């Protein structure tokens, strides 16, 4: 690691010394590099995480909480986890070879009992071999990309999405620590106004998590996916496209051909029409059909329709979206691998910052329709002031009885207005959103209700930047009968906040606090049962590098991004992180 | 001996990217009006290019945008091409154009719905992420995140790359 730190610092040095006009007191023209350096080259990034997990003191307490016990893989003792990710890319402007090397090590993960060495947590599942039970080094992604003229060809790990992601959406979702690629072959070619995309490969989810605890790492499941898309752009004001994807789920991990002896598991096919600027409107309409053959999927067909209309009228910017999804999540459930990815993820139209255990069911519903309208108003002035108003209305007809994630047994109507305000462009900025969501049940089952507010505010004080971020929500349950543990359905309040003070550039101090009275949250506070606190020191040695030292705890919780939701564990302990590009 | 070889290999791995210039890989994406735009086109006439990766859900990205627009307005005619790359995946790409309009951005904004360009430049998808590419096609400056005042340093770097006092 020291090598990389030193190398990154060395890489930054010439730039800051020679090309930083502020340091030189003048602006110096850029010095042209020698010709040999212009044709080929490389760059990369380095990410390091060192996490010390502070386990609760009492074994008895842990055993008494089966949810927490399962979440943390029955760990009792403190341990240290080191994760290192190196990305390198090299080549010319037309050809790039990229690789990602991941490494994880667990330290203090063993003890002796009756003379026998016991590994407290299993970092690896038995089918995943490594030189040590407490370490894994993985060449996670490799790709060779060539861009000859109007074409782009990728051999190795690539990403592909069709339409608005309804038919296929295998892309990076690092916001929730998911990075699944297709390991295979992918090509795109533009011929005039025509564009053709073809891709085929095996799913390659990242094995080593960057931001979450690593344990029970499994071999890749390698589902086979192929995709085709043909698009015709600029046909008058219209863009037309047709696309399809084939899925063959592997029933075992690994890459043996015998895993793919079963018939095709599923297929999706559809098309989209896009009209640009017709009467001052942009219109997008997509329809997709889903066809299932996998015996584990209880239905044979599904469909999805999505549409958006966008227009701009003076200071108004208006977006109206509508969706109808019926049995579109079946392939995701059938291939479910610990939430590591989803094949299909269409627009949810949800405000994903405040998804709860309850509303996650609507995100993943197999029988939902509705829409959302959002209006932004750009006010005149030197700074950029944009208030906004959004209203989402959905009808979710999936219930617990039909196999969905819902806690309720009746369909529900969802109303969700959100008001926003942004003030940016000056030394002080505010970004705020507030909303009230109701999941109104049919008959007399009442409604689940959520009030939420998030605010990001920053202003200079005495020459130092001070930033405040607050997220708060209060949730009240309706009547839920679907076998849900009644004690878990207590109304709750979630609060989280942070204060960042740029005390002495390039140093910043951050104070975090979390509070949650949600009994479904599987973590425990470090300050009190429901109360978490942490402090972090950030140091930015160069513009693309940051070192952070964190001590304290934050809570577990559900987090959604990119149409996918994950139950992320909490954290209690200390960690040092380093991120940089070079 | 094998240890020595491993050490030498690691050293080569470290030194190689540093000894070479950070060549900016070419890319082609559709903009918010479905027009195909490539880096090589943006670099025509010896322009330097400021590539800014962002997403509709990213708050710091939205705080940074007015400053990039100001740079574009001030230095666009002096050889600077600012381009935004929205890293929203396909499902939220409908939200990009309304945001561009409400923020009054006049520089081109491209859609990387398949993670193809972000994988090359910013594989960990840290946002916002800004790369300055000089007229020779080399990445001469990169910056992750946004804090107040970063725009001052960015402007200085752009001026240096333009050779403008």
C-alpha cells in the first residue's frame, strides 16, 4: 500500500509544483509533453479501506438477538478488515486495456479453542478457493476496449442497458456497493443514423464489497445474458428502437457448460419511440414483454410500459412520467443472489432517498401502475434559485398473499407529494426536500404514512466552510396482517445529521449522528440503544485524493438506488479510507 | 527469486502509468437531444476539454454546476469545451434534461446510461468527478467531490491549460 501512496503523491507532485499558477504567482502555459508520451499512456485509481469492527462485549447479548446475529455472521470478537481496490487503464485514445484488482483480508479473525484454531467468520464459502481462509485477491474486472471509427468493441467485462432499463439493466450501481458486469463480448456500431448494439456474456458481480463487511464470499453465479438493440435516430423528430434480451440462469456457481444445459430461463423484448421537440414537448414511450420458462418463476408472461413527457415553458421545467409494470421483477427474484444485482430495473418514479421496508415493496412490485409529475421553477437572479413540486400517484395491486414483499393483504393507493428548494451558485447553498407519503389501503386497513425532510446547507463562517446535512423521517404504520411480527411494526422516527467544518484547508472535521427507533433496524447504537455518533477527520493531500479517519457508529438500514434496494448493515468501530486517482 | 520477480512486476505496475502520460480514451455518447458526440470532436481546433461526471441524485454535483456553467460562459470562446456526463443509468435518464434546463446549462450534457465512459475514467463512480484534458489529449488534472472554493482552483488549472494569463 505504501507504494501506491508514494506513487500517487509522486504523480501529483510535478503538476502541483510546475503547473499550479497560484503557487508560482503566475499562470504558466502548459508544457507540451514529448511526442512518445502522447500516443500511449495509463491512469488508474486506488481505494483502500481499513475497518476495525468493534463487536459488543457480551456474547449473551448477541445470541439473544437472532437478526443481529445473522447479520454479522455470528462474530463476537473485534476484528479488522482491509479492502484494497486498484483500477488501472492503459492504452491509446483508440484502445484501452482496463483491469480491476480487488483484495480483502480479515485480521484477528481466529482464536484457539481447546488447542484448535477456529476461524471466527468465514470470509469465503467452500467453493471459493484462496491462498488463505482470511484473504482473497481477485482480478475482478478485465476488459479490452477498441474504438475503431464509429464502432466500439469490448472484450471482457462490460455493461449494457436496453431502453430505460426495463428489459435489461446490467450497469454499475456503486452507490449501494453493487458492480455487476457482463463478462463476454459487446459491440456497438453507428452507421449514419443507425445504431446497433449486441452483447453476450456471463454475469460477473463484484465479489469483494468496498463499503460493506465481507464474509461468506461466494463464487460467481455466471448467468448467461445476451442482448440486441437496433436504433434509428433522427427519423424526422423521432428516434425508434427495438431491443431484446435472453437469460439463462445458471443453477450452480462457476462456469461449467453443464450449468447451462437447461432451456432458456427468460426473455424480454420491446421497443421505444422518442419524439424530440414536437410542439415543445419531448415524448418517450417504451413497451416491453417478458416471457418466462424457468420452472421457479410462477408466471409465464409479464409486461411493462413506461412513458415520459418533458416540456419547458419560460421558467418552468416539467417532467411527467407514467408506468405500468406487471410481473417484471420475476427474473430478478429467480436469479436472486443476495441482492448483488438485478437484471431489470425500470424507472421506479419513487423518491429513493426515503425508501422504507414498507415502500421497498412498491419499488419491487410485480403489479403496479401510476405516475409522477414534477415542476421546477427557475427564478431570475444572480444565484440559481429553483423551487420544485412533485406528486407521485400509484396503485400497487401486489399483496403479501400474491408473493410480493408487502406486509399488507390488500391493494393500496400511494400518494406522495414532495416539495423541493435549491439555492446554489453562491458561497452559501441550500438543497432541501420535504414530502408526505401515504400508502392508503383498500377497505379499513388504514394507511402507512411517512413524513420526510432532507436538507443540505453550507455557508462560510469566519472564512471556513461549514456544511450541515439533515435527514429526518417519521413513519406510522397502518394495519398489516400478513404474518409480519407485530412487535416490529412500531411507528418510528429516523434522524441523521452531519456537520462538516473545513477547519484548515485541506483538513475537514465531520461530526455524524444517527437516531432510529425503527425496530426493523438490525444495528445497535454506540451512544445509546437507538443513538449513534461518530467523528471523522478528512485530509485532501491532492485534488483527486482524500484520506478519511472515522471513529464511531452508524445505523443499519435499507438503501435504494438505481431501482435496487439493499439492507445495508450498520457499523461500529474505526476505519481509515483512502481514495485517489493517478 | 519469485519474490524478486513479484517485486519487480509490482514496481513496473506502479511506474508504468506514471511514466506515461494519462491519455484520455476517446468516447462517443448521445447527448440529451440524441445527437452523437465524441471526445475527439470536442477536442477539434486544439480545444481543451473539461469533463464533469455527475448524476441527478448527487447534491454536490448540483452545487458545482453553476460554477462549471460560469467557466463555460467565460472561457468557452477561448478554447475551453465543457462537457457534462450524466452517469444516471437508463432508468433515471428522463430526469436529466429537465435538470439541465432548470440549471440553465448551455454546455453539452451526454448520457452514459451504460456505464461505458465512467468505467474508463472513474471506475469507482465517485461523484462529482472532473477531468481536464489538454489539447494533446492528456488528462492533466482530475478532481473528485466538490467543496466550496474548488471552482477557484479549477479555473486556475483551466487557465494554465489554455496558456491564458
